[in-house]
C-alpha cells in the first residue's frame, strides 16, 4: 500500500483550541481508517511544521479526499510527500 508523509501546520484556530487537539487527532485517525488506511505515526514538531504524520493508504486520490475532509475543520494546512521504503529504492536502482 502506498506510503505518504504529511507535513502540517496548525492554524490560529487550532492553536486557540489546543485543548481539543486529542479529539481532533482521534477523529482524523478514524477518517483515515474509514478510508482503508492506517496512521503509522503522528508527531508534533517544533520548527517549520507543527506536525508530521506517516500514513499508509490505498491511493493518492483517497488521501486527497481524507485531507479535504480534515481540512474542512479549518485547523490545519498540509503538504504531502509520497514515500517509498529503502528496499523499493534499491530494487528500482537495480533496473537502471
């Protein structure tokens, strides 16, 4: 299943409502699961981004739908990267 790294920034609204963060995070994980995915990891970070999530989900299109659903809350903005495992990269390298 495809793997994605989601880099996120909290909006001012999210920061004002940080007491609700755990509930929001749990709801986001439920949305990911309902879409056939799995939240592998979720970390709050300090620096350019406020959080990083590692998500395994059937397709980029399904992930886009999940991000749109979560984005409707007005609490996050995201940047998403497709990720591959090292073994996948090694295999591709042997084909060149």
